[in-house]
C-alpha cells in the first residue's frame, strides 16, 4: 500500500519544499506561498510584513537554491479580524500562512466575543516585537507622559493624545496608560498610523502613541520628541528616550508579530516552517534591518507565544469590562 502520509507531504512540498525531503519524494515545481496580512496595502502593517517576507522566501526549500516566492496578500477589514477569519477558513495544505499581530488577535477575540479565532489557527512562531512610543512635536513638546496624566486630571481635554483606530495596539496601550493613571485622557483616534503621525507632526494633537517603527525616523531627525517608551528597561534603538517603568509608570506595551497557519496543517510542514522562521529571526542581516526600522527580531515558538497571548487576552478582557474600546474614542 502506498504511504498516504508521503503522498500528502509531496503535495504540500509545492508550497514548502523542505517537506519533500522528509518524505523522500521528487519535489514538484515550486509555487508561491501566500502570506495573508490584516492591513491595507501601503500600511505600516503591510510594510513590515513585506520586509519579513523578503527574508523568509529565500530560507524556504534550503539547501536547494532559489527559495520560494512569498506573495503578500493584504486583507484589511475589522481591524485584522477579516484576515484572521480567512486564515482559519483556509485549507490546511501549506499554501497559505498568516502574518499575526498581537495584541490585535487577543483584542479581536475580546471585542467580537470570538474565542474561536485562535482555535481555528495554529501559531508557528513569533519573530519580532516593537515597543509602543509616546511622542510629541519637537517644536512644542509635552514635558513627559507623567505631565500628560497630571494635566488630564485637572482638565480632561487639556492634552489631545492621538492613536490609530480603536482596538489597535497603540490605542490599547493608551487605554492601559489611562487605567494606570486613574484619570480620563483625551484619546483621539485616527484611521491609521500614518494619519496619527501627520497629526502629531503638524501639532494638531499634543502627543501620540504609535508603534516605534512609524516614528523612529522622525525622532532621529528631530521632528518629534520621544517622551516615553512603554517598556521596563532601556534598549539600544533610542537609548536616551525616557522609559515609562523607570519614571514610575509600570506600562510595557509591545506589538508582537509572527506566523500562523490554518488549524490542521500537518506537523511536518509546521516544523519545516518553524525552522525557517527561527532562522530568519536569528539572521544578523534581518536583525540589523529590523532595528533600523524601529523593532527587534525576537523568536518564540508557537506554544510559548500562545501562552503569552492567552495571558494578554485575560488582561484585555478585564480592560473591556471597564472601558470597551470600540466606544471609547474621543475623536
């Protein structure tokens, strides 16, 4: 009888050629691997995903040369939920992977009461993380994040704080800051990170919360001032920027990104993909480019990443009870 598992791996190797070697079969011609991304074309989410895809493709299929083309397919909608749903519905045959962002996944599970989002996919591994930065116009900067909290206590409208859309990673960080400060901040949401950046550069808001990659160039060239990084320790990207934990605000907020596949994807294929992801995360050239763009290469395997997501989901569920973010925007 023909080994059914070997036949299946042979078919899957069209997308991820490394699986073909495990099955000891002739490898078919390579087809592109589709990476689903939950952001609009041209968005920061899509830009960062394309950088990673450019490193992942050459790693797939080694030691044979040539790699695999990774076709980035943007699927905006419902703040990432559209893509997550599509990934969960995809055939678990190795042709599609998803660019998963945290805390976006956990937030959509909470604000749409849809815990099945994580059950219908399999997390393969986290590959990078990026801190949330609080910035202000260099021409008229806010003194500090503590100053924003203090002034909000006197006048809730005193300091408009811009963020991307409600439920985005930076918006959730602003809500957590509000909770820690025991006050009501004037959080003004914008349609995208790019729109927030333009607003703070123009001085239309006094400060903004954004992923560091969206503003690191502006901080480096002096157009914006970093008034706080939501982290517990200093790091090399902006070594002189204030760290919120050092200033007495215990807020650590990161965007974590990685890859998932549809639930039911064969284990051999998942292992092959995990090996490629880890190799990229540990690649010095990728780390260098990531840090130039405002984030870090950071590997965590699927089980470890899922445990972190479940912890964050529980924290967001508590936040939702007191401040449901889909109705919390001031703008």
